[in-house]
């Protein structure tokens, strides 16, 4: 029997172990778990079994990714669990929004340090 799998994006500065634990816990009750991103996509997807068809017919890199995925799940009558909405980093505007709250990233010292050095004007190659 396949084991549950959780796939994450590498562009979520606030990813925590508890968020991943929450995803696996929700997979005990749902077929799929999604971590919605503010931009209409998702930063995490968890599956109880292989579902390659779930990724077909999606307008990737659009604001419709999450909604299209939800519709496929409904059509297939699969249960979905949802994590909190988070901001992933796809654009310079996303980076600027996270930079504005760099002090709140105490649990992510490397990300916080990078963002604070950038805020002080350090060139990207030196941060």
C-alpha cells in the first residue's frame, strides 16, 4: 500500500515542522491536503496515493491553480483538507511583502537575516 506523500515548494519562508506535521495529520482523514497560497496556487500538496491525473488540465502559474485542483477533487469525489493560507515567493512583490515583516520571522533566523541585510541595501550577491 502506498504511503502518504507531502510535496512542498521551496519558496515558503515560513515553513515549519508543525505545518508539515499538520499536513500529514490531515492526510489521515482526507485523500488530499492542500496548503493554499495567497496568489491562488498552493505551496504544499499531500496525497494518500498516486494521482497523476490530478495534475492534468491545470493552468499552472496562474491564479486558478487551487480552484482548478479543487474542482477536479470534487469531480472525483475525493475529500480534501486545507492548511492555512500562506504567502509563497513567486514575484519581487512577494519578496517585498515578506521583507516588510522580516522582524516577525524570529523562528527562521537565516531567512530573517537575509531579509534584514537586503533591507539595509546589501546587494543580492552579498546577502
